[in-house]
C-alpha cells in the first residue's frame, strides 16, 4: 500500500551477507533494486528494525554490469560465451570422462555457504548420488570446522547453543577472536546495548577490535596461544572453587581429567605463554564466575589455527565448568560468517563425513534411509576436505572439480598453492555471479542468480531457518543454482523430481530429523523456525540442551584441550606475526561488496595495520606504501599505523585481490582434527617501498 501507483514492489527476504540473518524488504522497480528497509520487528527476531551498512547498501552488486549473463566455455585457451546447451554438455562430458577413466573419487565438489539450503542439499546429492563421489565440502572448512568438531565432541551439536535473543540478554560475555562490530554488526549492536545497560564484557584478543572498545576488560593476547589462557581461566575457577560443582556432577563427564589437564596452566605460565598478566586472568575469571548468565562468543580468531579444535574445546570446557550451557541468556555462541554457513555449510551435509542432518554415511541404517529416498545408497566412505582436495589435485588424484559460489583462488591460504592446484585440474566448473579469480581457471563458467533472485531458505547463526524470496529476475541467461543443478543431474540421467525448492525442503525434512518439522508452507505462515524442529507441531528450539546434551546419556563431555603452538614462528627473516580478518564494509573475497560503490568507497584498497613502535623501528610512516612479505609471497599495501595491533603483530584484511592477505598466509599448517588452515598466524617482514 505504501507504494500504490508507483510500480514499486516490496519483497520480504533474508540478508545474503552475514549469518546474523537480518530480515528486510527489498524494494524494486522492475529489476532495479531501489533500496532495503527493515520493517517488521516481529518477523525479524535477529534485527528488529536494524540493518548494517552491508545490508543497506550492499545490494548494488545485483545490478552490476559485471554480472555473468551467459555461460562461458574455454575455447583455444580463452573463456568465451556459449549457449546453456553447449556449456552443460561440456560439464557432463568433462566429469563423465574423468569418472570413466579414473573413478568417481577423482571428482570433487564444493558447495556454497552463500547459496540456499535447498541448493546445497542438491549439490551434495549431485556429488554423492549422481557423480558417486564422497568428495563434497565447502568453505566452512576454512572458518568454523574446528568449532563443529569441538562442539560435536563436548555438547553434541555443531552449532550455537543459544539464540541472538540469549546473546542480547546475557549478564556477562567472554568474547574472543571475534571482530563482532565489523563482522556481525547488528549482533554487536545488541551486545553493546546490553553492556550499556550493565552487562559485563570481557574481550581477549590479539587485536583491539571495535567490540573491545566497549569492554569492561580488554586483554591483549599473543596470537596463537589461546589454549593457554583459556585453560588458565578454567584452572583459576576450579582452584578458587568458583565452578558450578553441582552442575558438573549432574551434567558433565570427565571433570577429573579436565582438572589434571589444566593444572600446569598457572597464572605465571599463562603470562609466559600468552602474554596475559596474572591480575587480568584473575579478574576475567571472577567476572565470569560471578555472573548469573554468561555468553561465550567467538569467531575465526579462535578457530583458524593449527590447533583450532583445541581452542574451541577449551572454551566449551570453561563454559561447562561454570554451568553456563543449557539455560536462557547463556551458552556457547560461535558467530558464523556467511549468511547460510550453518545450513548450507553444515546442516545440509555438504561435508565429506556427514550427510544432511549430520548423519553418518558410515552407518548402514543411515545409508538405507537415504537409499529409500534417492534410490541408491550414498558412498559409505568419508571424502576429502577442501585442503586435501587441493593437495590431491596437485598429486593427480582429483582431476575434476565443481565449485558453486566459492572463490578459493582468493580465500584459500597461500593462494599461490591454490592457483597451482586449480591449474593442475583437468576439468573445472565454476558456477557464480561474477567472473571471479577462481572462474579464471575454469573450463566452464555457469552464470548463477544472486540471493535477491532466489527462492529458498537460509539458516542463520542461531539455527533459524528463514525464507529467501526473489525480488528481481536474474540478468540475461543467468539461472538459480537450484535450476542449474537439477538440469545437470537430469543430463546425467538422474530422475530427480523437484518442482520447486519447497519440494527439496520436504525431502530434507524427511532425511534430516533436526529439520523434520520445517517446510516452506510453515515458514511462510509462521516466520523462521530454529532447529531442532522435529515435527509439524514442534515450535523449534531457542536454546539447546535444556533437557540434556545430545548424547545417549544426556550428559556433556569435558574434552581436555592440549596446548598448541602456531605452525610458524617469527625468525630473523620474517620477524613479525601476521594476522588476518575483515572490515565492516566488505565481505569475504570482496566479490560482492567491491561491486557496491556505496561500500567500496569507504575502504577502497587493502592495508596493513602496524603498531607505532614497530613502524618506528622499521622507519615506516602512516599512509605510505610498504611491502609485506612471507615465505609464500609478497604484497604492496598502504601502512596504517595504529595501536589496534600489538607490537610485532601486523594485520591485513582478507577482501582484496590486489594486496591479498592470502598471498602471505600459510597453507601447510592445518588443524589435524578439522582440517582448518592456520590463517591467523604467519610470519612476515615489512619493508618500505621506495618511490611507491
Ligand atoms: Fe546483513 Fe549481517 Fe548486516 Fe544483518 S548484520 S544486515 S545479516 S550483513
């Protein structure tokens, strides 16, 4: 009614950037996106009336002239426009040839945490049921795979235990390795409002991030030594009898083993290892122990380490020993990154060792359930993780790769290694909105629809499944991932029977019990639903573990965390420690935000943050160009002299192809349990660039 007579449509949908999952209306006139407005707080539990700058101005990419509007195929070395028929014929021929010559394990597929649940479900089905390969993974391998590995072991589900409403209502926070203000802005606003109203905020981080500016206590830690101070906090609360002994006795196994493991982490040892002063360790422990309800929030600063799983185990142990899991306004809050990394990157089974609903392909009963619906069992063996796929490509074991909505040529650590691996493939298909750095290596590029042109669902960081609706048509001949995948499957001879994404969601509900009660009809009628939502009468679950943990005996497990050290330490040649991360105005590899003028003019190029003392010792002035070099490569970027980073530590954002942080990061060191690479600690040197 607001727009009567003006030919303006308002489409209610979910933000396609981060996993806060803000709801808003996209206003369009024809295919032109006019703007975005948050309008219905009841239907928008994550954001009420708010959106951040990316949600508000970040949609400009949808109408960008750079959008792919036709398939591209490689002819005589160049990518050239082609018909859908020719492109899809090549996809089928390319993958069939490799499968016939080398077997299905020579194929791999990367799903997309940007795409919908339904599209990701189809991608893993295409890999397992049509291509017959277990090699399906996605970029969540590179962000929260260590979180999932640790939470599955300790509490039972690889997900945030609570809701954004619980985060907003805590009495105290421990936030670590999360640049919440820039990476999850609307969530950060809710935390800051609560802190203003009296909640205690403790931040431990090597970098004094925006959220740290609001903290009651900010403690700078040395990058890569988080287990030390986390185990030190646990030791402190046990030693001072500040733990919840009744809760532990009733709800958690393994207290004695935990106590033994944390014993060496005395305050003096924590200071030696992690640079945390004893009085700051004590005050943090007492703040957390005194509070009624505590939320433990983290993101990639904790997970992207060669011991990322141990880091998250140490957080989970601390939360459990304080009795802070399984009640309102408390709990474990891994802040997920991409809009649909929880759903598309995990729940949908786009993982080499998990089917949809985190079901185990090694279990014959589980495979039989899938065979009832698919007509054939999925492969029983576990597939390769993303870094293993790249190594296997270089070894000639993986020869064909299908990449949907990911840009590993820029997001992988040590992108020189990723480039070599992509070039080593015999056949690469990339399905995306733009001709990304990865698409430049492809044999076939398929033009895909954006979130603003797509029908389906996303699952946000708090396990809330929400509808995504098309507000405009995809440009030219670009098509929704859902349509592309169903057509690819049909050309392989599969008889998939999906009239719409709603049909796919019904199939997901039939195979993944945590989604058992979720359907498009219900979401349209009721708004979002948080899993577990097991049947049509289940209202969903605001916070997990109220009635016990996700193990047969209902009890959680302390899994003591071993001390890990960074895989690379500073030396004479590379004396500084590089850490990487995000800025508010960009997202991930910048594929979308760098095509949104309303965002990119705020931060148009890469930079390196250098502490004033480090800058002085190097003779580097603020705003001059410097070369940052590691054993992998070097970039020239503008220096930003600031005490946000500590002495001897530098920070480069991850969003820029020119000045790419991942030209510097290490690709060799990965967490053995989750396979997550160590993005957060690499050794570098910085030098002035004369004449730049
Ligand atoms: Fe989108 Fe995240 Fe910003 Fe919300 S906070 S508008 S979900 S980018």
